[in-house]
């Protein structure tokens, strides 16, 4: 057992490392673990032996899928790191990690600069107000351009980067970094082992001019942190190292600036200065405001300070099926403390839970803890009901913290077990996988009895099918990907629904008049009643709503869920003896089905935001191909080295197999990313074919 009490709250850093795919994020994490003494050998992604990419699928594909957590120590601080995926299909992992982190290191490739997924991660970090520092990686690569990346941060991310480390050389002559705070050069002698040794030297004459200009900009920015710093700078024209560091820290935590560092993680250069920056500039739990939540009993706002003397508040941000311990729940403790064997309450689900063991994580290995305090990120074993986004607290001092929003899946496939034995194991495995990943859903189609799984993209579902086979030993055949269409309406309509059945004994009677109208995209479902004078008793109104919701969930025109509709109950009648809950449910569903047919029904298709990076000579082919896929070209930008960036909005149904087409059009040189943008009405001929398929199938 180990206890972590030797670290006070101000010596803890909870950070994430996030970036576009292939920016070298996991490689950087491996170096951090090596220099902090967590691993004795540096793992490489391309060899398939990176510590943090411990899933078989991650090692094979060289990408990060799950956000692995680890704890390491640098100088006098304890760093909890969450390494997050860069692939857009696994955005959920980034979202849930940012919700519980205090700071983030955003990694950019010195050649690629700000790429599409870096924008997505950046927007998520802004949404959660996470302070960031930037690390420009791969300075040793051909085409590396530090100044261009800094400019892209301004142009594309609308950020305010401040250079704190400047590169000495680039590409094959990248030798180290210039620290603008200490005004020293950190020089990595070529061929000296693993990069843990670097030498400090004075600024070389050839660098003095650029250093003076960047240093002046840095000092001018730092003076914004404090009037006293401004006064001193105006008087003397200089600030001490401590004053500069304190100013950078304050502005970073406030989100006013993004300190920028650089290096080449693969060549082991620039990693220690980055660790020093995490220590110096990213917030500890103490630097953040108290966490706010709702008392479920009173509905009032409650604040909890990051202190062990406060009552417990913690958020479960990830659930993982572990082959050795069963269900492992990752938890961020915001206040109070957690001990093994204690009873707590899951306030989100109002369920009592017992903490079996608590463990400190290192990728997929762990060590037991006796106690965990405010500011800690840990794994808990023994929680039965807790899912991602749930709050844990003490029974006598309940609180519900803000949960995590997850996007709805946009793609689905039918999956069939290969044998009778697989049939039994499949539903257990799917349940465990959907517990782990809130963007992965499964259901049984009532008409075909097929099991349907849905997710965020083709790769997402490919990995799920792969994990079913490897982790759960379930053999399954996966069908062709299908689009998650939705239904809606385009105008107002009113209809009446009556359900009257007279048999021997008590009959059934339900009657209602409903009005339906379209709502703005993304509004969802709104239900209200304008019934007056008790024409329908109050207790039957929820029954009508239930009938409407059931009709909507199964679809009315082509069996796709109905969205963005407002339903109002205008009138109706009841029978004092025969009216019942079920009669009004059926009347509600009859009325709404009839109303939809009169309300200009529409089928909505998911439109994807597609970004393609291609050599200039392939531009014409790519644009005409996107046009043939009903794509709408939004923007064309010219990048470096004759690389063009094409941004387009394309229906998901037209994007299946796009990777293969794009590779052949660009001889393998193009890359693309795709993320969900919005639901939009599909053209008439597609509407008609989907309705025809439904009638054929029905």
C-alpha cells in the first residue's frame, strides 16, 4: 500500500496531453515517463511498445484510442497525466479527460502546424476553460517551421501564444532550445545517449538579435499580470527571473496567454524544459476556483473548495473493463477524501456504492493506495452502478457536479454472433463496452431482431468489433455501415387520436387533439399542454407524452427517430370508467402519427465537416470527387510545400470508403479528417428511396 500524502495540493498537476493524430503526443508522453523515472526504457509507438498505448489495437495501428492515465514525479511535484487520442472518432476520450483536468499540454507538429483535430481539441479546452501550454514537436523533421506554427495558433485558433523557448536550429541541425526566461541556451550534444544530459551556455552571438526581440515581447506581455511588474519594467526596463515566471503563471492560469515551448521528443530534446514549464506555469488544484454543483435534495447551488477538510465530491470520468479486477472506474476527487472500504453515494443515480480498493494508475498497471485526497486522479474498484459523468459524494452531504456532454452516434452496423455460444457472450460484452464508451450504443431492432451497434465513425466501430473478438472472445459478423438518419417535420399540423375499445366488462377510452410544429435543429423534443377545464385529467397527460415519445423513437415515415418537434395537447375527452393510462398512450401515438403525415415530413441526414490535405496537383480530382458526393466546398487554403487544405460539408452517406478513393487519387499522399457537423434535410430522391426501403422492408 502506498499513501500519497507527501504531496501538498499546490504540488499536484493534473494535466492532459492532447493533439492532432501523428503530432507525436504519445512519443512525448513516453519521454516524460522516462525522464521522471517511471519507465526505465523508452517505448516507441512505431515499434508497438509504447507504455501508454497498451491496447493491442493501439500498438498495431500506432494510434491512441483510450485516454490512459498515469502518475509520475518531477522535481518536487506529482504529475497525473492523461494521454488522449488524436483521432476524431475518439473525441469522447478527449472531452471526458478535459472535464477533469486542470491544465493541458497541446502538442503541434512543427511541419503540419495547427491541423483539423488540434482545432477540435482546442475548442473543447476553451469550452472547459482549461489553461494550456503549447509544445511544438518534431523540430528535427524536414520542413519544420517554428515561427509558422506560432502564427497559425494566432490565425487558426485565435489564441495568444507567447514564445518562452525558441529553437536552436531546425531539421537535421536542431540542437536544443533558448530559454527566454533564464536567457540561457539549453544545448543537447549530438550523439550523447538518451538526451537526459544537456548543457547550459550563454546566448550565442548569432542568436542575440532574435532573443532580444522575443524577450522584449515576453516582458511586455508579463507586465499585464500585475501593476507592480509594469511599474518596475517601465522604470528599469528589466524583470527578474522569478517575476517573469510569476507573471507567465498568472496569465496562463487566467487563460490570457499560451506559453510556447519546442523540441523533438523522438530525439529526446526539449522534454525537461517542458516538464519544468508544467511545474512552473500550469495550475495546481489550489489555483482553481471551488467546484460548483447542485444539492439534489434542495436544488440549491453548492460550492466545494479543493481541500481534504471539505465534504467529499468526486466525478467518475471513465469506466474500463479490466481483465484482472473487473470494472475499474477512473475518478477525479475535487474535495474531501476517499478510503477503501468506505460507503459513498452516487448522487446522479441515487445509488449507494462501496469503494473496494483504490489504486494509482500507470497505464494498465496499478498500485494500491490507503487514501486519496482532493486533487487526486485514481482508479476505484468495486463500484457497481457508476457510469461516466456520475458524481460521488457522502450520503449526508450530497452534491451533483456538472456532467459531461457526449455527441450522439452517426453511424451504425448490424452485428450477428457467429455461433450459439457467441450469442450468449455478445450482449454481456456489448454492455461492458457501452459502459466504457458513452458514444457507443447498441440496441435490438424490434422488426428484424438484429443487434445494431452505433458509434462515431467507421474506425470506431472497426475497433469495437476487433475488441469483441480479442478481449471478450466473441466471434461476430459485422454488416455494412449504415447512416443514422433522423425524421422531422417542416410545418405545423393538428390531428386527433381516438382509442375506443368496447369488449365484455370494462372498455378502453382515450381521446386527444394534438398540434405539432417544427423546431430549430438541435432543440430536441418539447411537450406541453394547453388543456383546460379538466377535459383530460392531469394524470393522463404524461400517458399521452409517453405514447408520443414511443411513436417518435420508432420513427413514423421511415423508422428513424423523430427529432426537433414540439407537441402541444390542445384538447380531448375522457370516460370516467373506461379511460386508462394505456388508452391515452395509444390515442397519443395515433394522433401524432396522423399529424406527422400532414406536417410536411422530412428525413434528416448527418452532414460531416470534412477536411482534406493534399498536394496541389491532386486538387482538381479531389474537388470534383467531393462534388460528386454532394459535397459543398466551404474553403480552400494553401499550406506549406504546395499542400492544399480543402474544407467541405459532405453527407455521411456519401463518405463510406472515402479513404480508399482519396488514397488512389493522391497516390497515398493525402490525409483527411471528418467530424459530425449537423443534421440537414436530405434531397427528395433520397427521401423517397428511404421511404420505399421502409415499405419494402415493412
